[in-house]
C-alpha cells in the first residue's frame, strides 16, 4: 500500500480531519434525508403529515416515476413539475381555511426550498417511501403499554404474597416492563436498519457517505419517536400497577375531584363512605414530587374533600426529613418496605412517625380510611 492510500484509510486523528469529513457529509445530497424526515414528522409545525404512510407512498411513487421517465430533462424543466406534484398530493382532501390545511401549506412551501435538483427530489421520494414509511410500520409494532410483559407475573406476586408483595410487584413491574418494551424497540430499529441497508445497496448514485447518512438519519428519527412513546408508556405503566393492586384487593377507583388541579401526580382516586377522596400513587422513588405541592396543601384538600394522599414507595433514598415534614404536614402518608431503614429510623420520632408506615399495612389502612372518612 502506498503512503497516499495508507493515509486515506487511517481514522481521523485531529480536529482538522473531522472538519474535512464534516464538510463532505453536509454537502452530500443524502444529508437531507434527516431533515426531510424531521419535517414530515413535525407535529407542532406541520401537523405530522408523515404519519400518513399511504400518502407518503403515493407522492414518493409519483416523484420516482417522473424522474424515471424523464431522465434527459434538466432540473429547470422537472423541478417545478415535482413541486406541483408534492403540493397537490399533500393538500389533496384538506379543507380550505382549516388549521390543518394551513400547516400543510406551510410544509409544502418550506419543503420546496430544499428540493432544487433531481437528486434532491429522488432523496425526498426515498425518504417518503422507504425511510419514514418503514419507520411508521416498525413503530406501530412497539407496544404503547407494558402490560403484556408484566400482568401475569404481577398477579402471581399478589396472589402468593398479598400486601407483603407490593415492593416486589412495583420493582418487578418496572423492570420487566421496561426491559420487554426496549427489546421490542431495539428489534424494530435493527429490522428497519437491515432492510434499508440492503435496499440502499441497489441504488446506483449513492456513495458510502450517502448510505451512512441515510441509515443514521433513520435511526436518529426512530429513536426520537420511540422516546416520545416511552414517555407516554411510563405514565401509563404507573397507573397500570396501581390499578392491579386496587383491583386485586377489591378497591374501586373513581374520577378525580371536580376542578382539582394540583401539580402533584396521583395515579388513582378512591372515594370514602362519606364521599371524601383518597389519592393513591405507587412509585419506586419520590423523585421531584415533593416540590409539586403548591396547590396540594391542606386548604385545597379541605376545599375538595380530599382525606389524604397515599404513596407506596419502594426506595426511600431521597425521602429526607424535610420532604417528609413538608408533605406529611399537607396530608401525605408514605408506605415503605417493612425492612426499609428510613421507616426504622422514624418509627419512634414524635412527628415523622405519623407520616411513614410499613407497606404491609397499606391495604388494611386504606380500608380503615374508606370506612372512617
């Protein structure tokens, strides 16, 4: 190997080398795949038009057909036709004067600025028919909740352990649910990556950088969307485990107090015999909840007939004396594992012992609250 070839095959070792590589990637027409995908899926600005896979396939196929049958035509002749095709396809069926129509008109206007050559048009069509459409299919296969991974073992824990199994249930539910859903996510990302890589190898006018740009654009955008799905799934998971606990012990949940808008999170509400409310949440840690008590003080609780907030928490590491005093003074009670050091430390404390209780007593205490409030 001569010195010139040896140098070109060596990995970049300086900032200057990376700058040179970056310029090449930015100027590559396939760098637009990422931006096209982001624009197609931008819900805030463009209404997420790219989630309509059928429309994407239609417009992408039309553009590809125009390019295939008019290969001798120059950019000046073809680009206006392609712009018209994009406009017609995306606005078709969208009612004049609606907010949705305005969003899509803005999308069409903005996307045209990035499609100035035939290769730009081809890259946009490919983003529609392959990158985004395939991602849509893959994301539809990712569960919106983790029940399928957790429900069966959750029921087994409660049936065998009763109230003593709450700690195991919450921790196992979280771990199994996250692990199961992440495995599905990763499988779908790998599937799309492999299919795209094989498909890209059949394209004549794409270089190694173009392949890398397209594949990484797809993975980046999929991960962004999966992150959004993960966030929603996490909130529902906490409600699911709380529902399972309440259902198992035959407690019936109800709607939240009318007009109550506290910042504090409550997974489920229970109504007492005298029509007061008990808010219940199950979490691994307290997290930032202790800061969210601005509208969940004693005055608000009295106004909305809230008897108490009950928190089942499996890790008390961040449950400081200050947090206990602040929340406890506002009607919050904390149920900790029976062997938890925080529970042991506060058992004989004059004030804090009122706010912390053993998890094994949660069910019986909840029944007593329902009867006596």
